[in-house]
C-alpha cells in the first residue's frame, strides 16, 4: 500500500513541476527568449543580481518563476525525469500547453503594442504566468487525481 501511495505522490509532484515547465517554455517562446536550460535547483536572486542584469533576457533568467520543488535544497527529481513527464502531459492533456500559449499570448499582445519588452513588461508577464499557472495547476492535479 505504501509503495503505491508513494509512487502516486511522487508522480503528482513530478507532473505538477512538469506543467510549470510547460508554462515556462510557452512564456519564453512568446517573449522570444532562448529555450530554458537544464532544470536545476536554485534560490531566488538577490537584489544586487537583479540590478546587475545587463539585458531584459538576463533579467528574465533571474526572475523566471520556479517550479514548486526547484527552490528547495532537495534533489527530489532528476532532470532526466522531466522530458517523459512533459511528453505524457502533452499527449494526455494537450490543453495544458494550449491554455498557457493562448492566455500568455493574449497578455503579451497587450504590452507588445506599447513597444519593445522591458523589465516592467517581464514582471507583468510573470504575474500573468502566475495567474494562468494557478488555474492550470488546479485543473491538472484534479484531472490526474481523477485518473489515479
């Protein structure tokens, strides 16, 4: 019994982080930034690091939303576990990526019409990402729990 429950708990955490990664991929794509690098644990940046960011993309790199388990010292997941989890979500729940893409693109068009993206625009898009993410997280976990 414990083994099954542990597997389900780990899979739920993995899928939760994976839906966040999907959202970040879509956000980066809309902002025309490079794809995300290797998943790694990290701590929130210091004010000095943020002030020293030389480009808008470097600023975004520092401010990019973290996955739930990415800002801890725990090595809960290995980077190689995410691609299969993301592929599973893309195949089983394609609406996750589509919801991020649609909602974030709509918000980006609002600020893009005002000129090139700047730090304030990045902050706005991160806020919009967080709004979409909370809805997607709830729907994803509810759907996965229903199928378990």
